[in-house]
C-alpha cells in the first residue's frame, strides 16, 4: 500500500512543534546564560590587560596612581588594584 501524500500529517506537525518548543525552552536560555558569562570573563580580561599595560609603562615607579578611560589604577609596593568606576568591579593583586 503506497501513500502518495503531498503534505505533513497532523502527528508530524505536533511532533515538530514539540521539538521546537524544547529548543526554545532549553537551548536559547542556555545560550543567553553563556553569553552573560562570556561577557563577565571578557570584562575581567580587559581590566587585567589594562592593569598589566599600566604596570609595564610605569616600570620604574614602585608606587603610582593613575586613571585610564573609566578605570582607576593604583599600585603600591607589591599590590596592584584596578577599579571600574562605572560598574564598581575591582581586581586586586598582592
């Protein structure tokens, strides 16, 4: 018995809607969460890079305080700190 169908059946449409709803329920929220985690890591890496550049440019000074873009950087002795003035995020090393 051959079926000569030219359209989707109701069961196939319901199955495809179920699969799409699973994608929207699980895949997309995970992608958004991963994007926010990636943004945080990228921001921290940028702050570390700026701190490293400032330490390298002031290599003769043991203690200094400077401001670059919207970052406040202070180095004294063996400790270094960078703070984002907009968000209040801080990274410090001792």
